[in-house]
């Protein structure tokens, strides 16, 4: 029995020794490979940096002529640069990648079984701003892996082809849909040509889709869609969509938004919508909104009155004067009643004073920053 135990111990010791030796060998091989890759990349890096420094005008042929093994070592650095460059330098480096067949390789890898490979390929194609890749990237919007879908959306935004708009919108109408904020920013990146598609999607049966398209139109400043957005503000069955409509009408800054936003603060409307509409009137920037906002200062709903006061603050001189007039009228009322400093302040005056105090703080910060 003792002999058997000794044999087992010896065998286990041998296994441990072999495993340790294997780990050491693997680490040595990995370090050797990494050192060799770093040396190869270092040889190519001066040519790459010189090309970028020259704004991509000269040196492209030298980069294309770099041996394949050395280029593979330098490629991660080149791709990192590609994502940061703009203008001629970006176009020049894209040309180098195209001549080396990087786009063709990445397109092929979009169908890899590995989600990591698919995501990396999508990232490369987005950095290359390759329009030919749009159909394949749109296909990835239904990928079973969320990470792949997110990278595909970002790449479509980088490419900026309006043809991708419907696919991105369709990707929102899924149980495992892409993030709403990412989708709205990507749709806005597709440019003004996507406005027609986004406006048409405002009739989509899913409230989430309508809200995202409203946000995208707001980011685009799509003033041609003001009437459609105003209709949603009045008639949509979803409060969230109506809030999004109000918010984005404010961002557009057009006079046509004043009437629907003023109607949306009526006491018969939901509180969230009234507060959003009051805030949007401040974003709109029109002094014509002052009387509507002043009337809301003593609203029985705190959120509505608060938003109205700060909307007046953002309207500039006309709004600030209205806030000061509100405070002064409250003081005059107290003095006329004989209560003086012990008089109970009105809700409107309290909200006005808060907004004025913040206005003074922000003004002092701006003055300090300018010195």
C-alpha cells in the first residue's frame, strides 16, 4: 500500500513538473512572438507616422510595399490611427488599407462564426467608411450577439449612408433591440437625406421607434418635419412619445413650434408633458413664450412651475426681466398687506428667486472664466 502511494505521488509530481514546464514554454514562446511583432511594428511605424504627418499625400506606395508579416504587426496601430483621422489624411490611409486588401478581408470576416471576429471586422469597415459594406453591416443588426449589433450600428453611423436608415429603424422593433440613444445618434449621423425616412417612421406602431426617430430628427434640426412632430405632440397615444415630441420641437428653435408647445402646457395635459413643454419653450429661445411661462410660475405642480422658471432664465433678458417682475410684484403685495418681511411668499416668487440665483451664479462663473 505504501509502495502504491509512493508511485502515485511520483506520478503527480511528474505531471506537475511537465505542466509547469509547459506553462513556462508557452510563456517564452508568447513573449518571443510578441517581441518579434513589436520589432516588426517598430520598423513600419516611422513610415506610417510620416505618411500621416504628410497628410497622406506621399508615402502610400511605401506602406503598400511593407511585407505582409510586418504589416500585420503594424496594422493594429494603423487601425487606431484610422479611427482618429479626418480629411485627406484619413482618405489617404483608407486608400492604403484598400490596396492591401483589408476591406476585402474584413467583409469576409463579417460571416465568421466568432462574434469577436465579426465585431472587429465591422469596426474596421466603419473606420474605412466603406459604403459597399452597408448591406452586410445592416445584416448584422439582427445578429444574435448584442455586442456585434452595437458595433454594426456605430459603423453604419461612421459610414453615414442614408440607405441604412430603415434597417436601423427595423432593428429597434425587436425584443433585443439596439440601445435607443445609440440608435438616435446613429440615425442623425446619416445626415439630412435621412429626414424623409425618419419622418415617415413617425407613423410606426411601436412607441419606442417613434420616440427614437423624434430624437434623431431633433439632433438633425429637421425643421421640415415640424408639422409632423407637432401632430404627434397633440395626438399620440404614448405620453413618452409626446414628451419626446415636445423636447425636440424645443431643440429646433423654429417659430412654428411656439403654438403647439404653448398648447401642451395646458392644465388638462399630463404633468410630464406639461413640464417637458415648459422646458422646451425655454430651449426654443423665443421671447414670445414669456407670458405663457410666467403664467406657469404659480402652477400647483412643482415640476411644471420649476421648469417654467428655468425656461424663463434661459430665454435671456426678456425672461430674466419677467422673473424679476414676479419677485418685485410679490414684495409689493406683501408691503401693501402690511406683513413686510414676515409675509408668506408666493410659489411663483420662490421659483423666480431660485432661477435668478442660478442665473447670477452662472454669470459669475462666465465672468471668472473670461478673466
